[in-house]
C-alpha cells in the first residue's frame, strides 16, 4: 500500500479516507479467502439472539420439534429412525432359502411352520447370453438348402446384426461414465478384475455410438423443452483438452430446465460463455427464463425473472465479514424463503402442480410486504454506505435487478430462485473432478447429450441405466411420430 504525500489538511483527510477504503477492501478480500479455505460451505444463516426478529407473526420460526424418547433400562434414549435395519423395502426381489433341522433331531416330528427373518444381500457381475440359432435342412431335398433363424440383432442396427455386447452391458458402461462419473479407463480395469479383458478404446466406441444413436431423441427433447412457458437456465465450467498443446482450456456446460410440468433437462457444451451462445440457445424463446444476472442473458428478448438465492448470498457474505447492517435485509430474504417452504409443504400433501400454484399464490400476498420492505431498506443503505463496502455492493446488485426479482410475486408458477438449475451443475462438478476434462468439442457435446438424459431420468425418478437398456433396442423400430414416448418421463406427461 503506497502512502501519498500530502501538503494540506484537506489532502490529508482525502488520503486518510482513501487509505481507510483500501484497508476495508483488503480486509474484505482477506475474509473472503479465509472463508474459502477454512469456512463452512453452507449458506445457512442463524441470527444472533440479541437481534429482533423481522418475521411476520404468522411466519415466525417454529420451535424445534421434540424428538420422541423411550425409557429403556431406567434411562431415556432417542427412538431409532426407520431404516433398512428395521424396514426392508417390499419391492426388492427376494430369494428364499430354507434352513432345515438335521434329520436325526426331528425324527417323529411334524413341520408346523418357520421362524422367518430377512437380510439385505447384493449380487452383481458379468454373465453371458448364449444364443442358439436353429438350423433346418430337408434330408429328402438338398436343393432347399439350410434355413437358419435370424440373428438376434443389436442396439446399433448393424448390418450383421451381431455384436459381442448386449444392451445391458452398453447401458452399464454409459451410465457409469455419465451418471457415476467413472472414467472409461477405470471401467476397463474393473472389468479386467472380473476376468473380462476389454480395451478402453472399445468402451469409448460403445459410448460414442450410444450418443450418436440418441442424437435424434435429444433434439426432439430440446424442442419440447423450448415449448415450455418457464425455463431455468444456468451454465458451469468444464475443462476441454486442446489438441496438440498438452493443456486444457475453459469450456462451459449450458443448462435448460423446464420450470413447470414433469422435468426435462438439456445440457449444451460450448467452448465459449459469450452472448452468442446464449442467443443461439434462447434467441427464439418467447417464455420466461429464471436466471442469475450474468450479462450474456441481458440481450435476450424473452421475459426474465432473477434469482433471490444470488441476492441472499451477497448479503450473507457481508454479514460474515462483520457488517451487521446487512442482517435486517438478510432476515427479510430468510422470511421469504420460509413462506415458500411452508407453501410447498402444504401443496405436497396434495401432490399436484396446481396445488403448488394455488398455495404459492395465497402465500405470496404476505411476500409482497416483505419484498417492499426489503427494497426500502436497500435504498436507505445505498445512501449511507460507502460504495466499496460489501453491504453497498449487495444492495446495488439487488437494486439493479429489482423488477426481475419481483417477477415471482406476479406469477405463482415462477420459482423464487434458480436453485433447480444450479443443483444440476453439481453432477457436472463430480464429472469434472473424476474425468478431469472433455477430450474435444465433439466429446463434450456427447457428454452433454448423455448427461441430459441422465439428469432427466433422475428428476423423474427413473433409473438411467434401465432406461438406456429399454430405449436403445427400440430407437430404430419406433416410428417418428411416436418418438416422444421414448423421452424419460413421457408416461407422466401423458397422464
């Protein structure tokens, strides 16, 4: 830090003010770095006991629920929560094993029943399907030749109809790569441990061919997504290998998620995070997008609703840096989230989107007052705080997108934040950590395509591996007019 030379009292005051702002800025940066290295990653905020609550009376925090206790041997302990030790799911397949009494011990006795118990077991591993194609010949007429049953066919509709890999094997390879983030090289070693020597290049070929086969279905799903009235959009980074340079560059996964109805999710890989990419993905969209304040989305013509979680994050950082003035706005945001949570809990009992919209519409009448008070506090803080302080920066961020933040009050279908899209990026983060990088732009787009189906399956409660095993053999035989039936969650959408 350079101390300027001063000659007058006014210059000294200006220099002291500038130095104070510089010290404050450096202190904030140091506090931020400490939080990144040593702090908790949670965003939960627990207000101090001596701070008055700003919750509406009807939305005041509930007291902690009492944990049921049981008296055992003259002392109390918590009742054990239900889990696999006490309740084994009834839909799991079962194998019956009878343990009999030795014959010499049951002479003269009659079986009257069984003492039954269950335990969870696990069985997996490779097996071989041995096809036997029948061959017929006419001994009395050799000119008829030999008639052989047709080949069983394969998922990629090859000319020979023969392959060494069943759809179930291909589905496992792809699901482990995309959903479980297990690199193909590691999978090859795992198969080797099970006495199946298979080259990583072979698994890569199966992976690529699966992505290519699903390309038409992916494009159809993207078209369906773009017809939705509300979309969540976000982007996250991933590394891409630069061919011949032995280094990686920054690339991005762009996400589009339906905001209403059964979820459908499409990821798009791009080497860029520019406005041109956002324009190409959303330029023709006429609905409402829920997003953060990233500038790439600003030139789009569609309606925009902004994310309150990003606003909350900035005020929380100010509080953690010691600025108590940020506590009051932070509590108002906390109250908004509590209203949303209560409305969701009420709607979940009915289990329909319509119930959620009605619950939100009623609850957000209370939110209007809180939002109005929040922005009034922001304007007061903007006048009293130095522009360099974290409080002023959080306030400026909120005021710059005030209208977009208020959109959720006018449409009960809109979520209060963009967290549904941000949560999807966690899967990309795991892939980024385990697989390190995409080998090329084409490889990145294959990953985006397959991860789109994996995320859509998960959002609809479908096993991605089982979906692949079912859909891959049917891709080439399904008429074009019925291809929508193959999209994950199609049955829920048709009901």
